């Protein structure tokens, strides 16, 4: 505590008494407050860690007013003996006591202490961002609030950019209790993991008003780069604080607000917040699973077009959008020249895009840096999409999900050449999900032949599940799959391949690049007489020395005793590390065979085997085998 001017001992004690022993006093001054006209009256000006108090200069003293540092909107000083502090409510004009040459009476000293008190809370933020209007004359006195005059020492900042001090400041500002557990979680857990996105789910057991203070602490925090809230309900006040932080923060890059029950009107406010921010840092927006509808998308289009640095990630999955809203937003993506070099992630899955989406095609067709594109379950027409992907996305796109869409191609009409050309020319594709699309045989053939001709990518995961390929599809797979050497993982689950699955497995075994194979529900409903040849082909596949399969998913096939020969073959297999045989009802007999295999096999690391009708006896056999198996996890 410091006293910079003439306070008597009695007045000092009276000030301490009325503020209470829990209030830390940083410094006190005797000043003159300008009242009506040119009149002035003596007052005691007190700076505490988060508030400014103005008290009468008599004993016993009384608090005439007080305000939070964040209530200060301006500071003015035209003379070294005069200064004003402007708050949201009113201006306070002061004259220092004594003469201008008296160091303790100089306005510069008082304003320097004010700046220091604020910097204690926000050590990494320039004061001009906190106090928006600073007018100090003459110009050489402006060093009072300059960063050069008061650099922040990283050693004094505190964990996570001084979050705890900022959180305490916001608790006082909003009139909510300070929670030690919040400060401990951030200072300890977030710091130890260097987690830069604050997740409100970590604090959802607290009262809504507590979340409001936690969100507010991000306004001037430079450690955290993002805010996340998912699958929870936020109060109106907390949502308003999120918008306020978005309007003011120049450091918040990521905003994840998933499944919060938000509607289009919130998007209107959000867009205003981003546009109002003079230097927005926002690069990631995830509003998935909020029914914002086209109105919300149209509101969002405004800031998308104007964010100068461009967005990196935009996720609007299951938002109730239609082609109208997506077209408007896609037009904004095209207008913003930065986005073609910044947007790497776009998720529009689960929206209804069955009508014309020319603007989306136009955006995808221009050269871009998209790495992740999810258009699953959007009712788009696939043959119209790949022409755009070929022109704009062939270089960088690594993850493409177009599952549960369809081709509108009529019988006899050819698949557009761009479909095959995309798969031939893609440079970076690592994940392709085209499940549940009822692929025409020509499309399947062009897909596989296109990938077979690709010499640029490798390690591809290909999901062809639930396409009802049937016998015709099996013939296409059998003739093409062995030549698709870019494949690393293949999912052909639930395709009604029936007896033709056996030759397909034989063809797969001739492609040594495939390390993971998914066959979920591939034998369910198959005629009993066809199952043994298929299982023989599977046994041959895992016994081939030149086919080093690492992972096999054989779940939900209800194989019962038909699984036994396969389990026996596991004993000699030297490549499988992960196996899923759940949902096959193999019973205790199957468990006993698995136990014997595990006593020999020293490569398997993980086995999933739930829903197999195994009793305690079967598990006892497996436990005994695991005592002698040192590879299983």
C-alpha cells in the first residue's frame, strides 16, 4: 500500500476501515474533484486490484462512488495537474493537490499508477485495447500508457496468460463469486496440456452466472485461442458474453458452439460482432447441430466475405440448411479472396442440398487449399460434384465424405469422365467415404480404375459399405481391386455380395497394399451353403505370407460355428494386430478355440469379442490363455 499525498493518519485508518480488510489497497491520493462550474472539493482516490474508489476527505470517511477498471472508456489529461477518467456512466475530472512541480502531486504519477494497476490484470495486452480513448497532451506525456514504457515481463504474467487474475477481475465485474476450482483447473490442467481452447463442458456443473465470468475472462487473454461449448444449454447472459468477447477480442481464433439449440437470430448477432471487431482473429467457426436454417447462413455470409485473414475451418453440419442458404454462403466464400488460400476444412453434412448449388460448385472449382470436405447425407447429385472437385480440389483434398448421396444418372447414360479423372489425378486423397450411395456399376468401375491409375497418392482408406453392390458389384471388385495399389484400408461391409464374396476375397489377397479390411454384416443373410467357401477364402487370405493384413473387422455376421476354422487359423497368423469378431455368437466352443490360438499367436494386440454368447467358462479359458500371451493389450 502506498500513500502519495497528504492523508492524515486518522483519514488513512478510516479509509482502510470502510473498505474492509479483504480489500487490498494499491495506492491512495488526496485529489480535488471538479464539481459544478469551477468549484472543486477534496476527495480520496483509491486504486484497488480491480476497482477505483472515490471517498470523502473527512473522518469518518464514506464511499461516494466506485467503478470497475473495465468501466473506464477514456482517460484525458491536457495539463500535468489535471486529468479526467471517463466511465460508462459519467466523467470524473480531477485536479491534483499541491503545485505541478511536486512529484507526488503530478497527474502523470496518478495515471501511471492507474495504468500499472490495469496491467497487473492484463499484462500481455496493450492498454489502448482496454481503454479505447486515451488523450494525453502534450504528446511526450503519452508514454504513460505506452507499451515501451511498461513492457510485460513473461515471468510475471502467470499461468495461461494470467487467466486467474482476469477471471477474478470478471467475477467482480459481473458480481459473481470467485471459484477457486476454476482457477485451479485452468492453471494446472490446461497449462500442463498446453490446451489453448477453453471448453465450457469442463465447468458445466457450475451456475450459469459462473460461466458468464469464465467466458468474459477470454476478452483480453492472449493464451487461449478458442472457446468450445457442445451439447449443453447456455443462458442468454452467457451467450451475450460470448458475442461481446467475439466483438472485442483480437486473439480468439476458434469458436466451437455445437448442439446448443442456437437459432438464426443468434447468427445475426454473431455476424454483427465479427463485423464490428476492427481486427477479428476468428479463423474457425463450428456451429454444427444448431438449426440456424437459411436465415442464419445468410447472416453468416456477411462476416465470411469480410474476414480479412480468411477462415480455416467452417463446420455447419446438420444445421437445417437448404441450397438457398448454402449458395449464399458459398458466394461469400468465393468473394473473399483470402479464403481460397486459407479454408482447409468445410463440413456441410446433414443439410438438404438437393436443389441447384451452383455457387458451391463454383467455389469448389476454383483453386483452393481444402483438405477436408464433408457433404454426407446432403442429397447432392454426385456426378455434378466431381467436375468441380477435379478443377479445384485435386491438389490438397485429403478427406472426402460424400456418403449417403446418389447418382441421378439414368440407365444407359454414362458417368461423366470427370468422375474417373478426379481419382486418377488427386494428389493427396487419404480418406474416401462413398458408402450408402447405391453406386452404379459403371461408377464403381470408374472409381477403381481411376485409383488404379493414380501414381501420386498412397495409404488410402476407401469405404464402399452399404452400396448394395450384389453379384454384379462383386464381379467389378474381383476384376479391379487387385490393381488398386493406393489402397491401405478397404470397407466393403453390408453389400449383399453373397457367394461372390469368396472370389472377391481372393482378389483382395493379391493386393499387398491393403492392411485393413472391414467385412461387417457381409455374411448376414447369406445362404448356409455359401458360407463355407467364403470362410475358406478368408482363411486363405490371412494365411498368405505376401498379404500382411494388420486389421480385420468381421463383426455382426452371426457366423456361430462357421467362425471356428477361421479362429483356428489365427494361431499361425503373423500379421494381424487388431481383430473384431463381435456379434458372431461363437459360444464357449469358439472361445476355447480362441484361447488355444492365443497361446500360439504373438502378434495380436487387440480383440473385440462382445455379443458372442460366451459364458464364464469360455472367458475362463481365454483368461488362462492370456496368462501365457504377452502381446495382447
